[in-house]
């Protein structure tokens, strides 16, 4: 999936319990931010070198979809998406707190290199079947996050329509669709495993 990446869209606060755990209001429309393509690296068991010297670094596990063709108004998710993956939106939480207070963009906290590691892709099962399976984040052998599309504030259809209308959505674009509750800090030596149901799609260690 990484080889064809163009734009990397991310949806903030798309699970109510996650917004609550950080003390954030639930948005009235999708909250979209961007990461550069340089943020996307494979979750293939390798060691990720992340900026651990810049304050608290948090993990946020997410379902990620990729556009297989250019979006056109009226297009359904099933027409747009052929493959999906799981990813982690790494966030410099202390940096984010400071820039939020100043009203600055989130780039410094969200868009650093290797901040969007991504598993191998799998076939998109279709929107009707997607809610039959949870995705989970395992940290050092313990489950820390569990998510399901049925718990999203904004559906995948709402998300692609919103991004397509306001920003454009083309072949190869990725969408990190938001993180469920359970985000937390990570340190050097932590090992993350991302599962779709009972299938492990990716693993990484923090360097």
C-alpha cells in the first residue's frame, strides 16, 4: 500500500470515547488534518526511529482505507475502496498541547517522519461486512485499543464525501479514519502489533 501513497488524510476525534478521554468536544463535522507521504512507513516488524526527545509520544491505532480510483460525487465507499490496512497515528502530545493553546496548526505534532506506519494491505470486505470485525492494538502483549467502524461518529461514506468535496480525493490517497479510546504514551522498546480480527497485519518496535 505504501508505494502508491499520494495524500495522507487523517480524521480527528471520530470516536466519541476517544474525544472524551482527551477532554475534547465531539466535532459537528469531520475534523481533517494531513500528514506528508514521508510519514508513511511499513509496519513490517522493523524498528521505528521516532522523536522520543520531544516530550510525550502517544500511539493512536486506526483503520486506514485507500482510494483505488479518483473520487467523483455520488460515488460509494465500495466503489472507491479496494484495499484497507491498519496504521498508527503517532502524536507528540506535549507539542500538540502547546500548539493547540496557541491556535497553531497540528503539523509539528502529527506530521513528523515515520509518524504514520502502515501494515500490509488486505482486501476491503465492503461496508456491510466491515462492522463484523474489530481491529485491535496490542502493546507489549496486552490489548490497549479495540475499534469498530460502527462506533465511528462519522461513517466512511460521510468521510469520503467530505474530503472529496472540500479537498479532493484521488487514486492512491490514504485516509486514517480515526482512533478509538485507549490511546497512551510509548517509549523506546515498546512493541506494537495490529490485528484485524484474529489476523495480525503488522508489528513494530519503537527505537
